[in-house]
C-alpha cells in the first residue's frame, strides 16, 4: 500500500475514533480528497516580501536587533496556533492562541502596553509565503457538499454577520471548534496545503495612501473624534508555520536597540506619518474638522464638555478647518452640564508639523498615551530625517491600500 494512502487512511481512522457512530460513516476517503481539492482555491502565495510586526510588553534590554533570541522566539511561536486549540477559552485573541503580526505597527502599538519595557518584533514574510486571506475570502460560504463534510466532524458551519463562514471555521472560539474538526482542518491547511499563516482584517490604518472614498465614516463611534474620514482596514496575520523562516528575516527591537538604524528610521517614520495623516484626514471635511476642533479645545479640561452641536460646522474653510468658536461647559459629579459655568474658546488652528524631521517636539501630543513612551521610541534618532520613501513603503507593503493584492493563487504542492 502506498505511503500516501496509508497517511490518508491513518487520518480517517484517527478521526473516526473521535466521532459518534452516526457521523463516523460520513467521512470517507473520497470526502477527504474532495475537501482537500476544494480549499486549494483559497491558498495564495506572496509575490513579494512584506513586513509584519508584533508588539509585547516583555522586559528585555537587548541592544542588537539581530539577537538570536528573535529567531528562536518566532520558530517556537509559529507552532502555537495548531497546538493550543484545546485551551482557546483561556485566550482573548480573535483566532485563539498564536503568533499575531500586523502590517501596521502603529495600529497595534497598544500591545506593547505603553511601557518602557516594550519589545517590537519585525518579520519579513518572503516571496512564496503560503497563506489564506480571510480579509478577502472570510465572508465566503461553502457548497452544501463541503458543508456536509465539515458538519460530519462537528465543524462550526454557520454564518456570522461579522466574520462569515470561512472566518468562523478558522476561529476556534466562535464557536469553539472541537478536536475532530481541528484534526480535519489541520490536515487540510497544515499538512495538505502547508500554509504558513492567514491574513485577516484588523482595525483601520490612518495613512493618506490608504484612503478610500467609498468607505467614508460618519458614525461618531467609528471615526476618530467622530469625524468623517476615508480609511481602509489594515491587515494582520496569524503565523502558523515556519517553512519560510530564516534568521535574517527576523529582527527584534527594544528601547535599548541601537543598530539597524535604517529599519528603525522606517518604523519611526510610520509613527510620525500616521499621526500627521490622522489629523490631516480629519480636518478635510466640515464634520471632521468640527469634531477635531471641539476635542482639541477641550484637551486638558477634563471637567468640561463641548456644547457645540456634534459634527456641525457653520464656518469651514478648506486648509484652515472649522473656525466656529467652541463653547465648553463644566460638568458636575453626575457629568451633567452646569449651564452657569461655561467658557468660549476660539477654534484651535490646524497644527503645522515639520514633516521632514523626527523630533520629540514635532510629534503631535496625541501620538503618545503615557509619558513612558512620550516622544521618540529611540532617543538616539532625535532629529533624524523622515524616511523620504515611507509613502512608497506604505503603498507597497500594506495589503488593502490598493486593489492589487501582493499575492497570487498558489501552485499546488506535489504529493
């Protein structure tokens, strides 16, 4: 008997031992091959390298970005997604435990816990990296025959308005995926198609290169400051394999890092551009400019609330923002307005930033939430020039900033 047939038979036997008697007969070798072939259409491979980032609050004082610890950590962490499925209830991550990494290090900076002991891991996913893209395909449903095969091993085949059927399948918590389902999913995606990871939509990116007029936000709870903005969702990855991994593709940064100057300037330029673009995108419409002005006027006045009608600007000048005066009223202990204790402030002017130099003084105040990370991530780069190619990097590296995807349908692996 051929080895390939023995492996398939072994999988079927193992799955059968986990199934109840009525479902056991439903998963045949023909079903298994059909599922393997069906999901082949969702396997992509990168056509160019892309950079992804992972933050953690670890207390490391490594001075070299190429410390061997970085490679060892990634090599170990890539196994977590497939190994930790039985403990998913103990984890808050969207897709259970695993090595998460985002294209935009600014959008995920809070995972460093805003402390002075943060660690930033940078990974270059190389050309040929095999992946799923749930950002693109996550909402897809499956043909009834494939659904039937998945149901036979108790997979969560249901529609979810936020995630979609495919995304639900890859998420062990929505609802929880049991052992027999995970055995089949692991066989299809890890063993048969050997994916290195999967991409999913994460948060929004605030770079001007990623604006999309069709995604204008007007809901006060969705936009920064409730303002109308044009933004595209950014992308993050769960890294599930290490076939792609080589030591030179991993760097690890801490506050003590002093080498890898070019790379650190690029990261710092992303932070600077993100904060600058965030403000510029807000103030380009009357609604956004009004919301920004009202919040800026109330900055530092925690006991006051803006009384201007939310999102309304009667005197908007492009390039200057909303020029309406801002009325601020004090609040009592119940956060109710005290009408007799109000002040009026002129609309704050749109700030003018030096977009060529990265200094602590040039960073907008809202760039940092705590004094522990106020100013530059690395003091030795004080006064460094902003990376002149940062816009090109954003356009090329950020999946979602254009209609073009940096990947193609993967070549099926030889059996």
